[in-house]
C-alpha cells in the first residue's frame, strides 16, 4: 500500500499534493440504566487527497484504494479551476521531509484486550452506580478509536503512524422529588487499558456528589468573583480562547485578526498558556499531524502577552509564523483542520486555600458541563459548585453557569494555582469533526468577576 500510494502522488502534476490512507476500528459498548443497548465493533477504510495547483486547492475522499489514482487526478484538475476564482494564490510554508514510522504500544494496549473484558468492565462500573438508591438511571459507555495511518506527499514524506484512544465515560443521573441532576465521569484517554481499571474509588466520589447535589440550592444570579476547578478552567481556555488561536479561523476574520496580533496584551503577567502534543498519555498527544508535520509545543500566551498561534502549512505561510503541527482530521472522510492538541494554562504560584480566603462573596465552579461561544462572548455550565462566604467554602449549589466577554475575563484572571491537572476525556467538535484527540488542562484559577447565571 505504501508504494502504491506514493506512486499515485508521484505521478501527479501539481505544485503540491498529499494523500492519507487509513484503516480504522471503532468499538462501543453502551448501557442505559440496567439495559445493555449497544455492543459494536466495526472497521472502516479509506483515503483523503489534497492538491495545490496554480495557487488553488481541492480535496476529495475515497473508499476504494483502486480509485486513488483517478481521484487524485480529478483533485488536481479541480485545484486548477479553483485557482481561477482566487484573488491571491495559496502558498504553503516549507516543512521538513519525514520518512519514519510512529507506532503506539503499551503494556496493556486496548487492541490486545478482548471485547468481553471491555464489556465486563463498563458493566461493573454501571452496576456500582445503580446500587445508589437516589440514582434514577445511568449512561455508561466504553468508547474506543484505533487508526493506522499512512501519509505520503509530493515532497517525499512517507509516514506511518497510529492513533489509539479509549475511554469509559458516562453520566450518573440522580433524582429527589422534582429535582433531576446529572454528573459526568470519564476514565482513560489513551491506549492503556490499565488506566480504565481500578477506578471504583473515584466513581464512588462522583456518585456521592450526584446524591448530595439533588438537595443543593440553585446558584443565585449576579456578578461574582469565582474560582474554576482545573476541568472548568481547561474547557474555558479551550473554547473561549483556544479556537481563536487556531489560525484557520482567523484567516477570513479581519476584526479578530487585527485584535489578536502577536504582542497583544491579553492578561496579567501570571497568565501563561501553551498547546503541546508531546506529553505522553494525554488525549491530545501525538508525534506527527495529518499534514505530515511534527507536533511542537507552542507558547500561545507568555506573561500575559500573545506570543503564538496554531497553524497549518497554509496559514503559517499566510501569517509568516512558525509551523506548529496542528493539522488533524477525525477520519478519511474529512480534510485536516487546525486543531488544538493539549491546550493548558501553566501552573502558577497560588494555592487553592489562598484563592478561597481572598473571596468574601463568590462561587467555586466544579466540573465542566459544556457551553457555547460566539466571537468573544461565552457561556459555560458547571456540573456543580460551592458558595464561598467570608473566605470559606460553603454549601454545594446546583444549576450554575458563567458567562462573559473573553478579553475582559482574561484580564480578570488574578490568581493561578500550582495544581495543574489534565482531563482524561478529550474531545472537540470543530468543523463538524467530533475528534477524540484534543486535551485540556489547567490548575485552579481565580477570576475577579464574571456573570453567574442561576435563580
């Protein structure tokens, strides 16, 4: 297959072309309450071609390897047509030629574990949750994605690499009277089945939170100082700031592009944010991206100042900035997009106790619950929270979310903890590609003022 695909690309008359061929396996086991509703494992095969010709670009996907050559020729012709409609030709930043394999392995690789063992483990966790009397129902899933990929380009790169991500995840749904609450859990985030095992104690803590939460009072709306736990802080940085650091989103957005010039002051000197695919074992970790570029650590904010952004070869050429190796696609049906690897707020000098004692009347938000952004406006939910009164942590609260404007909120980050943590569940839905390989991390952070939604 390697020689065949390299031959397809080598025969093209294009300024640049590449081809990615994949063999993927997806495995899923799902419980809803006591019912086992899904046990599935299936394979997909296919490829994706990109071509740049005369300053234009075109893409296509294929399932049958025998059609790779004809599809690639059609893509080159389409790129030439696209070039006639462009005001300025597309360019690519230079990238080193790579001829190397990047396999993944571990002592308990999920690829070596039987489907029965995977089913038994998620069933075991589901049964633990169902023993709690306040539990109304559960969602418990085993989710695994395995991909073996081949990348070749017209410059001579020939790369083979693996993607392996497995999680056990779900929701604990509790009920008391008319109050229904949901608390999430997630274990895993890489290829090691051992990380999914022996997590009963952590699950029991989540069950207890879900039980207590049904008796908690709703948060009260208003402007408050808040502390975000590492999960909530990581999602805030990913959604509100991280997507604005992906250069393909800025290409055709002149207002944000002008506002996010390198050197812009975005926060206090204590704020440092990076994107880094190199730490092993995190959901967003990898060695080479789907454009054949090595992933590198990118300093996005340094001492409160914007110092970098994430790029493709195309955007790096347009912005005149270094390559970062952030182009990735969920599968062969999609073209790569600029996507965060592991974005995180670097550790700071403060303790959680310091933050709590500095607040007279505010909230502590725990557990990311999703949200939405629109430009520089954001809204995020928390799975639960705590009232902070007179410098002390108070009672648990429910139905809590925060909203605000990104740039003023970054300036309002006044304390950063030393207790950095990374989430085990990765994910990002950018460009309609629900990608498991996107990690988030942070320590506790204090924000001097945000809008809290509640009752």
